[in-house]
């Protein structure tokens, strides 16, 4: 398995230097792009049943969030385009591949395709397709820890798109987090389209970050194409939440650089938007920032690209040999099964 530096210990993200956060964020972005490119190819080759939804263009903000969280202490509920955040948080490379290819060795034991996977006992609940539902769920998980006396030092985080921010669950969940002053970070990726619906048909406010004031929470806005800015803003938001300053809403402005899913060619995205500032590729910008800032060398990045590509290919080859679920032998339980989630 390649050396993608992720949050593996309690002190990692809390005491990490800025340079370390930047390197780990870029590595997670690069691994995510490499993995998802392969998943897109497998889908087009007919080897994946169901949809494939990629995070191309959103890796910087997602990875920056995952890097600033600590596996084993924090709660992270990723959304549909958060493979980079999952990788940064410490998800094993085999988990997404096993889930997409329906292996019984995966976290969902071959029952549920694509992004509906998680490991609750490790602080990563499974994604819920009903947009906005992860917000009250994470708030509830934080409330449970508070009632159990296990809240100290914990941050809960999840993500949403600008389209999903118009749901009732978004309002109810964020309002609850605000009233209870929970250590909660909500990342809102303003990726310009709710499937094919543009932002001017979704909301009337000038800037989505202005909604923070209405809920009584701190608001941050960041250029989601700028990796360095994403690292800084996410570090501030997570640190503020951990320090007891209540919920933090982070709005990242960017463009989804692919269709809603691999079944969608994104024909509705205007050319001028693709060529605008929000249409820039955060991975290309991140690589430039890594080199210009002296955070890595061109040789290092080339080594990472080769290493990650080889690791993804090897993982796919392994999973393709693994069995699929047998409906006549399976006990049809998942997270409640001892050994799967830690629930007994």
C-alpha cells in the first residue's frame, strides 16, 4: 500500500505543522484522483453496477477537511464527492474498490454499491443519499458523546452541496448544532450546479456564507480551487470548533469538473463558466503550489503518481478475485454484526 500520509494518531492533525498538512492534503488529492480515474474506467467497461460519482474539482476542499480531522477522535461523514476527504481521514484503499465491485470483503459486504459505505466504529458513518440527512446525524452523534461524557476534544464534520443546502434537513441539523453549540464543521461545496440546476435557480442570497449569520454560527468562505487556501481555512474552522467556539460553516466556491455522475456528460455547463476562475483544476493548482512553495520536488510528485497508479491497479486486481455475496449463505446483517462495526 502506498505511503499516503493520513490522520492515524490522536495527535497528528492537532499538532501537525503547516507544511505537513499541505503535503498530506496534496497526497490525498492525488490518490483520490488516481483512484477515481480508475473507477470511471471500470464503469465505462461495464465492470461496476450502479452509478459512479466522482469528486474531480472538489479534492482540495475535501482533502483539506480530512487532513485536519483526527481518525480515532473525530467524526467524519463524507458525502458523494468526498473520496479525497476519506483518503485523508485514513480510509483504506481497498474499501472503495471493494464496495464498487461488490466484494464480500468490503465494509458493506457487497450489498451496496458506490459511495454508500462507512465504518461507524472508526468515526466514519455510511453516506446517506437523502441530501442534508448527514447534518442532523452528525449533530446527534456529537450530542450522544456529550451525554456519555466523551465529547472532550471531538469535532464532527460533514459536507453538502449548494443544492442540498436548500433541504429541510440542512436547516434542522444546522439549527440544532447552533443551539447546542456543538463542535461541528459543515463544509458547503458551491459547485455551481445541483445536478443540472444552476445556482441562480437555487437560492436568492448573494453569498451562501451569509447564511451562517442567520443560524448564529461562524462563517468562512474559500476559493475551492486553491489548495493552500483550503488548508488554511479548514485548519481555522476545525481548530475553532475544537476550541469550543461552536459550529463553523465553510463555503467553498468551485466547479464540478465532471457530470453529476459518469452517466452524465455535463452538457449544460456553459463554456464561459468552465473557463472562469471557478473552473480551474484544484489538483493542477495544488501541484504548482507544492513546487513553488518548496513542499515537494517534481521528482517526488512523479514518484507519488507512479506509486499511486501501481497501488490502485494492484488493489483492483486483488478485489476482482474476491467473492461476491451469496444470497443463500449470507445472514443479511451489516453494521449490527459483531466484528463489522464494533457493535455487539
